[in-house]
C-alpha cells in the first residue's frame, strides 16, 4: 500500500476528478526502455478500462526534441512548463546523466516541487533530484550500476536497492523493466488489482514484482554456477570491495582451504580468486570514475587500493587506459 499520505491524497483525489495526469521530463541520453515501460502501462490501462484513466505530458528541458541513449529521437509536443499541470512528473534520464543535469533541469524540478507536483525519477533521474536537493531525508533508489556513485557523491542520502521507492512525496524507480512494475503498482493502488492485472497480461508480464524484489539476477544466474561455497565467496567479495578480505579469510568463511578455493575458481570461473576480486574492485572504480567527480585517490580508496599509483597501474593493465583517461571527455 502507498503509505505516503500526500501522494495517496493527490492520487485518490485525482481519481475522483476522473483523470490522473503523468508527466515525463526527458533528459538527453535517457533510457528508452525505462521511459516506455513507464508510459505504456498508462495507455493500456485506458484501453482495458475503456475510458481515460490517465493522460500524459512529455517534455524536455529545452522544449525541443530529445534523443535517447539508443539514438531514437523523440519529439515533444509540450513544454517543461506544461508539466505543472501534472499530478506526478518523472525525470527520465540514462547514461552520462551528469553531462545533462544542469541548472536548467534543476530549476524545472524545483519549480514543479514548489507548485505541488509529486516529483519522481526513473533510472538515473534520481541523480538529478539529488543534485537539485529534492531527496534530503527521503528514501530513494536508482539503477544498481549507479548506487555506488550516488552514495559516494551524496553520502547523506538513504539509498536502497529496491525496484522502486515511494517516500516523502517522492517516487523513485531503478529503471529498466522496473518502471513497468512501478506503474502497475500505482495502477493497482489507484484503480484496483483487476485493472493492473489486465495491463500486466497485455505485456505478457506474468508477475507484478514487489518493490523489494532484486534489481539484479541472483548470483548463481549471473555466474552460471551453482556451487554453494563458490557463491558464498563471490558474495563476500561483492560485499567487501572497499576493505578487501584476504584470500585466507575468504577461504575460512566458506570452510575451505586456500588451495581448494583456488581450484574452485579455476574450475568454474577460469581465473584465480585474486584476479576475480581485483576485477570486481576495478569494475566498481570504473563506475565511480564515470558517474562521480570524486578524485582519483578517493576512487582508489573506495575500491580498496592503498594508493593512487597502484590503482592506476592495475586500471591501465586491465582497461588499457588510465583512470584519468577514462574520465576525460571524448
């Protein structure tokens, strides 16, 4: 159930009035799947109900056509100012969000908030709301790839790994197909489970996921292995990137000898535990370099490296470029 009283009041009063208007502010390089998975359930809800339950406004910060990260250009019939007529307005963005999150975008979102619109975010749109100061003391979520970067840049935020969060007059969604689950949830809360189920069926979506469902596949599916002790060790590695555990400690936690641990990694992952762990830390570093303005030393320390020079050496050997080059604009 929606527990935020303001959101509940707005949505239920809007339902009584007949139509709920939903806005989408498309930031350049936005995620097309996250946007369409949020928009299409509204269209289908109108279709299955045989009446207009929802209307929508699609705008961009520049009031001009905007291009998604897949290269598809979307025309916008309305302006950012038209979003003020919406009950809810979502900021939709995608890769390289920091390049496009400028003062104009912040001003639009802050103005909507002052005008009483429920301001939400889809995918990396959460970063826009954070940078605009609209997520203070609010629980929020973001795409799993961006969680570390957002947490490092805004350590005061309460960031979760949920598919979507509804808290303190904010709705944030991790993006991808989670947008569909979020909209189905909102539809069920406003117009009932029956309509939400019919919409879900239209998308051949056999289960409406709860907010607490995992963003990522289970570890065994991602790795393609099911050995319980190997999964235990990899899970420990993923949970301890900033302060890496020794190979001896990892083996002890899984009740293995270090030699047995080496054999498991060779057999199932075709690498050594040391190399696998290093790759995990470097992958996290790559995300931080691309998503934050943290210094290279800060990124190195956040990923378990004792010095910037050692970090740069490992990074260059793995990605064939230095951390500084990785961050430099193309």
